[in-house]
C-alpha cells in the first residue's frame, strides 16, 4: 500500500506540471489500483473496529469485577481484553490505518497504540489526525498526553498540544484533565510556579477534581506549606487504589524537593505533626517518627502525638518503645479504647505462633 501511494504522489506531481498526457493515464491506473486496495483495507478496518469494541466491552467487565472484588472474573476478562486489543492492533496495522484520512479511525488506532505502550507511534498518528480536525480539543489533549510520555525532548511539543486543547476548550471536564496533564508536565520540567498556577486553574473549573486536588496539595507541601497541604490531603478521605498510588508518588517527590530546597515551616506542634503525617503517608517511617517525637517534646501533654509515636514504633518492631508511648498517652487521657487495645495487642504472640512456644 505504501509503495502505491508513494508512486501515486510522484505521478500526481508530474501530471500537475503537465509534462505529458501519457503520464496522466498512468496516474489514473494507479488511482484505480489504490481504490481496490482501499476496499480491501476497509474490510480489515471493519474487523479491527469490531475487535476494538470487544476490547472495550471486556474492559467494562473488568471494572465491574474489580468493584465486586471478584478476582476470578477480573483475571478472565482482563485476559480477554488483552486478546481483543492485540487482534485489533494486528488488523489496524494490516489495514495501514496510520495513513487514513478519517480522524475517528486515526483516533481509534492511536488509542490502541497508546494502550499497548507505543506512545511514540500514537503521537505520530494523532499528529496526522489533528491536521484534519484542528478544532478538536479532545484530539489535541490526547496528542499532548502521548507526547508527555516521550520525555524531556518532547516537552515543548506536549505543552503546545495541551495549550492548543485549552485554547479550544477551557471549561469542560476534559479541559480539567488537560490542565492537570499540563501542570504535571510543568512540574516534571522544574517549572513549579507554573505547575501550581495550572493546578489552580483546574480547580477553578472543578473544585472536586481528585487528581487536581492531589497535585495542588503536593505543590503546597513542596513550597513548605506542610500544614495546609496535609489538611488538603486529609480532606480527600479514602482514595481508590489508582489515586492512592498517585498521591504517594507525588507526595514523595514533593517532600524530596522540600528537603533539597532547605525550606522550613514554623516550629510548632501542629506543623510538625502535619509533617509527620505526610512522611507516614509517603511510607517514610523513621523520618515520621523523628517528627512525631519532636511534637511530643514540644507538647508532652499531647496524647495524640504519643499515640502516633506508638503506632510508628509498633510498625518498626520496637514494642517496648511503643508500649511506653501508649502508656504515656493513656496517662494523659485514660478514656481511649482503641489505644488500650493497641497496647494490649503488643503482648499478643504473632499470627501463627503458639503462646509459650
């Protein structure tokens, strides 16, 4: 197919320049051949789109199985989804979909490429698609998202695509996603002020957008506003696994940036407790313990701080230290059933181990 198209282009140029009439006849012959091939490709594309629809149906079933916590169904539907996706990719490739002029077809093909981890190929296909529908904000967002995955060398192109998307649509739900993607791109490139401003724009459109709230909270932590950032994260409540993983990663980066920049926060029990909570969320137990112990030193009557120390030392396996912390907490406030349960649990043998063995 590719060779025929290349030959067609060459002959069209010769015809345009009017070099000879015989060449025009050759052009017509090649055009007819191309039409025949296009019909063959159309059949393949119909099958390809069918496989893509089957993939999407299986993915919906995967989501349902996940909600129901049905591991068997999840595994089965996931395997079927991967099978249909691979078949769709094979058929789209066979039909030479990357050279299509139909933006919807190109978008479907790019989606498959993106899902299979070929962000570079997806970006090439989407760059072709936007030439046909330059006013489609969604296509520009998808192009920007693909380019974001290609690293620093594609950062400018990614930013331009996302900004183009937002120039066309800055108020919809899709626009919030574009703002968030652009903010993360700025953050990755070290443009932290722009990242914070862009997260703020996303939240102005949708104050409840979880990814934008996580990004803004991480930005606050990085800038040294640890108490405010910690409160924002607490306000998120329980998060789905996807967002919880994202929060842990962003928070870890923010804490690293905060430490490397040698920023500081007020030396108050409230601020140190907020910092301890952030460190704990980032699974940095030793550092969280140091901060929590500082809270207890600043305010020895803070039973919450002693509970926090007890919880961390218990996780670190320091039972004697945990026992002392819990006892200190109960001495300050005896009416704490959960703290008393935690204290008593320290004397229980590990699971599977017989008492006295």
